[in-house]
């Protein structure tokens, strides 16, 4: 089975947020951190992986991404802080 990830990147604690979905979380975060493509994450220096969820269902991942994007900012911050209260960069955990 293939895994899919819904993830949130931040520019800093309580900073600008970006929500995305991917099947290769390590590669995708590396792309964001390397500023490979011009876009939102490059423009606002959004490189810290602060939250992610994993599923084997692409439809569920896409639906979750869409739902999270509609959430108000306070809900998103509470979601991050529930699992990652120190806003640690989770990228270093997933590459090990």
C-alpha cells in the first residue's frame, strides 16, 4: 500500500502556514526547503514541518487537506500545538 501525507509547514512559531498533500513527505519537504519552485512557500520562507498526518487513502488525504484549508487559523494552531507544542521541525524526525 502507498502512504499519503497531509502536512503543515510554518515560517516560524505562529507564523505563516502552508497546507499540502503528498505521497513522499521527505522529498516534498526537501523541495519546499530548497525553494525549488517559485511560489507561496518560497515567497514567505515557509520551511518548517510542524504537523503531518498519514493515510493509505488518497481520497481521504485530499479531503483532509481541503478541510484543513477551510479551518480558521486558531483551529490550525491548536491542531499543531496539540501534537507539537514546541513547534519542533518534524523533518529531522522523519528522515531518521
